C-alpha cells in the first residue's frame, strides 16, 4: 500500500506540473537566455559525501534549521541525487508536508525511488527535471533546495527563470555550495549573488558554516521576472578573486 501511495503521489505531482506549467515557457528554451560567462563543473557523484559523516557534523539539521523548514511545508529537493536531503526533509515536514525530489540523473532517481518505497516515505514524490528547467509545478513550494549542485547547472539563467514561478508567496530558494572556482565543483558567492539577481531574486541570508562544508545562501523573488532577452549575464572580471563586472 505504501508503494502504491508513493506512485500515486508521483503521478499527481507530474499531472500538476503539466497543468500548471505556463504554456509560454515551452517556447523559451535555453537558446533564449544568455550563456554563463564562466566554466561549468562536470556532473559529479550523485552523493556528495558519506551520509554518516554528514550526519555526524549535523549538516542536514543545520541547513533545515537555517531554512526554517517546519512541519506541513512543501519543499523541493532539486538535484536530489540518491536522497540524503530528501529523506531528512520528509521527516522534518511530517505527514502533512510534502517533498518533491528532482534530478536529471535517471539512475539516481531510480535508486531514490527504491529508497522511498523501502522506507515508506509516503510524503515524497519523485520527478525528473531537465538541465535548463527543473520542471516544478508553479506556486507550489515554501522552500526549494539546491544543495551542492548549482555549479553543475549548464544554463543557470534559464534554470533560475523556470524555477522562480514554483515558489509560493514568501517562498525561498536555498543554495548550499563551496567557495571555489566553478570548474572545481564550487562557485564564488559574488558570482552566485549576481546570477540570481539578474533573474529577479534578492539575497535574504548568507552564512558560512563548518557543518555544511561550505556556505548557505537564501533568496526570495523580487519584482517582476525579467524576459529572457532582458537578462544581462554576469561577467567574471577576475577569476582569481571572484570579483564580478556588471
């Protein structure tokens, strides 16, 4: 019965996404957006590090506390991989909350699906995304988590543009990443702030924490979402110090 409920929940999320995704977005592929003026990290492992080690330093609890994840919330775990955050988010939001796990790696999602069924996580749904569009249902999420994955996004402006409508009122996007060059599986905070700002997000919190082996950044939607052709790409003036030229 648990597996059946998970399958039904997945189908409902997929149907909701299909119904709510604005039709105009279908014609706005990555080619309509500026390219990132930076290298992009190649796809890494679907698990960032050993889960037991991450739990010992209280990584997930630290991030969820910073993000204000509470029972009853609806949260998207984008770039979920094999589900380190997904299963912990499911426990935090409880039976009245929902978690949608998304990734572009089909093998990782299959393994995550097996884990969800094995652990009977009835409040978790799984949905494949695209490299330039996470394909999230609009007006659906209190929090969207991008943990150790943003530096691998090949089309960041298209990705963030398609992501934004999925936020509910007062919803936030959370990024956890490492302050190092983008081709070394990280991204400088300055460049991260710039790319989010160009797509109409405002930084609301930024902290560095040893528990998360990097930094925590939180954003909210601000103003109108720009048209793709209006987005001006960020230019990395000096890769050594991470300064950004406008």
